C-alpha cells in the first residue's frame, strides 16, 4: 500500500501518503475542507443554477482520496432538474488514496451511491448519472491538462505541497491550466504562499485572498477576470517580492517584480 489511514489532532480520519510523507486535509479533515474550502467557496451549487445551455466544467486537480470531487458530485446530484449538468474531471497520478478511502467509506464520505460512483471511476475511468459526468485522467497532470478539450469553469488545485510536487506549483503548471480555463473561470487552492501566488500571477491569473479554514488564516483564490474575485491582492502586495528572503516560483523570471507590477491587477 502506498497510503495509510491516520487520525488528525481532532480525531478525524485522514490519509497519509507513505511516499510523500504528507497527510491529505490535515487540519479540519477531508469532508469539512472539501465542502468549505472548495465547494462552498467556488459556489458550485449556485453556478450550477446560473449556467445556462451547457455543462458546468470542474477540474479536480490532485484527486487524492476523492473528497473534493465527491463534495462537488453531491452538490450536483442535489441540484434541481433545471440546473446545469456537472462535468467533473479529476486528475491524479496515484490512485492508491482513493482505493484506500473506499475501504473506509464512512470516514471519507464514500457510502452508497457516491462510493459506487468512485468505484466505477476507478474501474472504467468514467461514471455518469443524469446530473453528473465524472471523468478521470490518470497519469501526469500537466500532460493531461494539455490533452483536455473542455474549458474549465472551476478549478480545485489540491496536489501535495510544493516540497513534494514542485512541478505542480510552477508558472508552467498554472499556465497549463490557464490555457484550458473559461472566460469566468475561478481557481481555489489551500496554499497562501508568496511563491504560489506569484506563479499564478505570472501564469495569467488574477489572484486574491481565499477563505480561512482551520488553522490557516487564508488560502488563495484566482480568476481569469479580476471582477470574479471577492478580495483581490492589493497594490502593495508586490512589494514583498523585493525582500531578499522572498519565496519565489522555481521557474520565475529574473525580472519577476517588474513583470508583476506591470499586471493590470496592480496598475491604475
């Protein structure tokens, strides 16, 4: 097994990757974080009801044990018949976490139909209901984004940390998902680091402050259009990049400060 079930300090079940040495959703647990940080903040239920004439497309990057995807699946299945259908696309390199979570369904919200959906996804790479189409890209995430033909309306960015998965927190990675983002796409991630926010900005996203959760005072929200952000980073934010100890993306350009200051978000 590449993963194990552990308990957080609050006694909640979580999954730890033995290879990465990190715990998924370590603070408030997978079910609460999936709902509050991702589904609620992205307004999935509301956007299902306001999207007209097409599917609402959600990219679940770093599926892990499936908590974020299942929370979105539940929101879609509960939506009224008049709401848009959800096209849920999960991206994951290692399926061991979801396989293990299915052995502990009550701890990870995988009872009943949602567990059946997750098992079908693992077996066939796809599961469909009248309300939801759930697809899986298994393998290299950046390569899978390059192959994807749908444009995302919402992105959950939830891979392991930059320490474990450095290539998924670069300017190049965020540019890859920006190329397949719709006009009013939004992206949410648990990291609030300067390096991650800088990478998003350099990749063409407008960036803002995301909701707090557990012990995290803030997370990060990004959008194609700055008007879709509740709390955009202010004009003083780029000043931190001039500090000698400022964390920067691994593939940042030498003139990172000048490039970020020139962005529309920080001008005017």
